[in-house]
């Protein structure tokens, strides 16, 4: 007699297909050229039609199958009826076939909290759109092709964009799904766009090839558009051989797990729980670590404040070294939760 998959595995299997649906929405809105941009708190904190539609799709789809879970999304949207074409009902069969770690097998829906960032890297998304306005998917120039500089810049910006769905239990990030809607654009017009990676501590991480920066090099990735003296001082204190400035928290964790960076250093408030829950789960699944600048873990309970007010420090290896390099001025400025 077959045994029904654990609730957590079903939720992750659903989140995987839901994230792919959200990624398709993000691409469709970009290609339409009608982004419907709204400033939330300022020019560096934007919301687009893609943010709104993707969050509606994710929240409504997951709620339909798992009505007792708590879902916390980045966008503060009015309650309204969701169009049926935004609903994704599928499950990843590959994930359903995997064995749930023993410690998670008995979890109930009502014990799980889902943190959703429907479009991480909105600033880069809107900047790219200005260059690619009214281009169809088939017409978008690809990385490496004969393109003008503005197009090349726009395409690189799209690497920063991700969809994040993180799952927490008991305050800990225990599973995460990241969709990169524009992955593969460099392979040419015929390539399928997008990829989805996921991970669960105790089970592993899937959808990418784990790589590490050579042990004799320190490459720090940090914010592209939200820097200040505290951030710069902290990055400098790590004595990096190279600094990689990119957008999106999800994208920075991808830099870590694909060997493009050794540490993600952001010594400032600004990141929220929906930015870090999914990436933390995937990073943890491959032996990495994400904490505040003091080295303390963040809590992902439903009732916590959304801001990661003590900054973010994430590494694939040697976390203690990077914690030890954080300047006292940063520790004093950023109080741990």
C-alpha cells in the first residue's frame, strides 16, 4: 500500500510548480512593457504589476491546497477574488518521490509559515524593462550576441531577478524554492527560459550545481543599490580579493552556492524575512549559514517583525571567520533581535 507524501513534501512540491508559474508571470509582464510601477517608500522600493500578480498567484495557489498554512507576502495587497488563470494546481512529481527527513514527517499545515517574495530584485527588473520595452521573448537579444551596450546591461540585470518561497517551522527556515525567471537567456533564442532550485536541510539541494570559490580567495557579494558607509566599512573589513555588487537577496545566495562569491555581506537594515527564508533553507541544505551581523540566527515565526534589522551575513563555508571580521562600529549600530 502506497504511503501519502508528508505535508511538507507536498507543500514544497506545490511551491515548486507555483514558483515556475510566478516566473512565467514575471516574464510576461516584462515583455508586455506595461509594468504598472508604484513607489512604496521611495524610488528604491518599487512594486510592479508583476509583483502583484505573482504574489496573488502564489498565495492563492498554495492556500487552495493548504488552507491552514500561514502565508506572509511582501506586497500589501487588497483582498480580492483571484482570476482562475493565476491558479497553479500542479505538484512536482520529482519532489513527491523524495523521502521526507524524519524530523519533518509529522508536521501539520497549521505549524508551517510560508514567506513569499514574488519578485526579488524589482529595481533591476524595472531598469531592464526600460531597455527592453516592447520586446517579445523571441526578440530579446541574448548575452553574447551582437547587441548594443544598453541591451547587454539590461540582460545582465535580469540575472538579479528571482521568485522566493520559503517555508519555516518553529522559527527555522526548513525548505526553500527559488525561481530565476530569466535564467538561460545567454544560450540563444531557442533556449527555454528560467530555472527553479530548491532545498531542504537534511535532504539536500537541487536544480543547480554546487560549486565553491577556491579556498585561497575571498569574494564578497553585497548590495548594488542600497549601500552606505556601514555597508562599505563592513565589506572592507572582510579584506576581500574581489567585491561583486548585485541586486536581490536570492541572487546573492545563488552567487554563494555556484562558486561566484564566498560571503554575502549586508551590514544594514533593509532585508526582510521574505528575502532570506527561502535562500537560507537552500544554503543550509548544502552546509552554509545565514545569520545577522552578530552571528545570530533569524526567527521566521509568523509573529516576528519583518525587517532583518541587524543585517545579513551569509556564507557557504568559514562563517565564523566572517563574523569575527565584523567591525565593532557595525555591531554597535545594528542591534541583534
